[in-house]
C-alpha cells in the first residue's frame, strides 16, 4: 500500500505538507524512535488496511504537531523558561485505580490535569476572542462518536476530549514512549524502547508541558500514567520537588484487566493469538514495576506515597486524604466539597462492568503470582 508507506521520507513529507509552512522538527534525536516505530508497523503481522491507515495518519499527526510546536518555541522562547513546580504524578501497574484516583484528585480546583485534547494538540493556535479551539471540537466529536460505536471499550476506559487523560499522549511526540500501548509489545520497538535512556524524551515532554502551561496555566499540575514506572529516576531529575503516588492492587486482577484493555486496543489487527498476549503483557509490566520500584528506593520517602486499591474503593476520600496529608497539600472546605461531590457523582462501574479472565489470555494465577512474588510480599497484596 504505497499510499501509506511506513518510511521516514513518506511520513515527514506528509507532515511538512500538513503543517503548511513550518519545516523544523526540532532536535533530531527523535528520528531513531520514529524509524524503529515505522519498521514495527511495517513488519507487524495481521494489521488490516484500516489499522495501517490509522497508524500512518497518527504518526503524521505527531510529526505535524512537532513542526508546529517547534515554530511556537522559536517564536516564544519564554515558554521554555517556565517552571513546573511540585507536580503530582500518579503511577503504578495499569488497572490499579490510577484513572479513578486521577479523576478524583482532578476535582480539586487547584489541580491542573492534562486534558485529552491538550495531549493530542499541545501547540498553540490563534483564536478570536471567545472562540473555542476547533481542534477541541473535532476531538470531542471524534470521541463522542467512538463511545457510540464501541460502548464496550467505554466500560474499560472512559475517554472524552474534555476529561483528564494520561500524559503518554504528550510523550508520544518524542517517539520514545509506549505510544498506544500495543506497540510496546511488538518487535523491534519493544526491545528498542527498554534499552533507551529516557532523559531526552522526557526533556521534550517537559517542554510540551510548559507550552500548555504557558497557554492555560494552573496552580498545580496533576499527571498520570503507568508508563512513568520506566522513568521514576528521570522524573525526579526533571522535577526535583515531584510528588509521586503509587497505586497497588491484587496483581491477578490488575493483569487480567490489563490484558483485556490491550486486547481492546488491538482492534485494528485482523488476527492474533489472544493466548500469546497475556505472557507478553505480564512480562512487560513486571519489568516496568521492577524498574520503577528500584528507582524510587533511591528517593527521599517524602517524595512518594502508596495507595492500596482496596482502601481507595472502600473509601476514596480517605485515600485522597492520605495523599494530601503526605505531601502537605492545602485542603480547605472548598476542596473537601469538590472531592465529595465527585465521589457521589462517579460510583464504581458507572459506565458498566467489563468481564474478563486470565485464562483467555494464556495466563494462570500461578504464573502471575510467581512473576510478581516480590511485589506481592512487599506490599502485602491479596492474590485471590
């Protein structure tokens, strides 16, 4: 399919045409990851035509944003001079309550979460007074349509343009991150990523965060992604006053749910063996967890706090209180009311319950318990 050729020349030329003027992609370090990602898409077995088209267009969009962002950095050098102070980061294994806790903490008027549409379009554009960003409106329409067409995915992960979302959306522009969450399991991208020094990618990510802060500042950034387990040491270097929240859950439940989410993200594949997916997912996340916990062991204990999924589910406000107390965050009556109102308006499984099992993804309870034995013992996690 030459129209969607996965070559560096094809995607960069398409991005230059789409950007309509800017021609500087910024520092060239991103090209290594871009090339490996393109090779992965080209070699990946089972991608249907729709999947190839979607992946190609997404890469072009990421490159187009890089062009426009670089133009903005050149025109407004003060962007990079901004400081991101005391950001709060949520991380941990996927499906351990990070999204629900993220949305709860985002109810605090002082919190500044990354919104989904901002992660896709961090670059500034000129607007008339009172005009809504057309990119926001287009993203909103896209996700409204997606929820109608795929209500089952909404049960797994609710997404809309105006709600808080993982900051891997920003990281994707550096081409050295987890991308859409399936590429990280595909070769050669999977092996390449785990060997990288992530400082360059996080430096660019931090610049994009500053760009959004320059446009729409907030009091305290609130950010989230399980992918940050790969870079706890880098986050601590980039943001010396970072506040890290680690969530923990029964790994049998977390891994079964993570497999189900990954399976849903692979809808553009014509065929693949679900029974081979589970071991890949387990090994990837186990490695990320080991790396993240090893890095946090070198940090001052005041920089991080743990939240047990059972505590969060039984009493979300108590879990939030633990975080506020540990980091000495201000929490007056207005904040307490905002958090309480959010809990009342967002009961668990509000968007429906999604069913899944370890067995359908080629895993057994014993397999998970054996691979994550140290983690289970360290945090006294249940395994039933």
